[in-house]
C-alpha cells in the first residue's frame, strides 16, 4: 500500500469530524436532561405536598444519573476516536517499516495495542509526547477514566485503583463527569491528534518517507 501525506492528514481530519459530532451530541444530551431536572424541581417546589418523598428522590437521582451517563458516553467516545487514530497511524507506519530508518519503530504485528505501547511507538518515531505542548498526562487520565467506565461501571475498584489514584480518586469512589469534562477532553483529543500529525509529517519528511 502506498503511504502518502494525504493518508496522514486524513487521520487527523477524521478525529476532528468525530469530535465535532460528539460535541453536538453530548451538548444536546446534557441540555435535555438538565431541562428535565429543572422541570422536576419546579414541579416539586410548586406542590411538594403532592409528591411521595421516596418517588421524588428516585426521580431526581434517575435524571442526574442519565445526565452523568451522557458524560460517560462522551469520555468513552473521545478516547475511542483517539485510539483509532493511533492504531491507524501505527498501521500505516508498518507499511514502510521495512525501511532501515523505521525498522525499530514497529515492534509487533499491527494488532490491538494499549496506550502505553502507542506511547512507546510515538517516542520511537521521534515524537516527544511527554514534553509541552503535549498534554500526555491528560491522555493517560482519559484512558484510565474510559477503562473504569467501560469495565467497572464508573467505580473505583481494586482493579483500577492504582491507575486512578494519581487523579484524586480512591477506592469506592464513583467517577464524576460533567459536560465540561467532555468538552475539555474533546479539545484534548482534537488538539493532540493535530499536533501528532504535524510532528509525524515533519519527521517522516526529514527521513524522506513522505512526499
């Protein structure tokens, strides 16, 4: 397969489009459930004596949970898009890895990898992801939150405690997420993909592997 500059820029553009769609979707979901909560509070305040207290508490908690699940979805999808970007970049690099300049970059067949391995790949290419303006520690946090949501239902357990502890969580906590967290991570993923693409293209051009 021919590996071109167009391929690389297309990966970043896919992330941008994903994040644009995700932002619109999550904003809509947050607005919907926030509106439902506001109407509930108004109805309860207007006629509190007509409400069963247990039912009122259950309804409030349910609406708050739905709003938080909307944020959970946003975090998971933001990381998913970034992971796909990394996997595609790694796979494309594999097509030219027989060239001596890239022989040490591809260290296993292009199968599903975890974030730590993608980090190792990017460093091997020559991208300094641990240095500013990269915010790699925030990417690591997003990855940890995504895994806790996807595998432990958003709870801090013994399986994920060590990964979440650096970010202020402790055993038994629930992952708290709002629309602001989603929007911040959408920005993070979009800008990180843009920077990675720019640095990757620069390095590959210096190696005369991209035109």
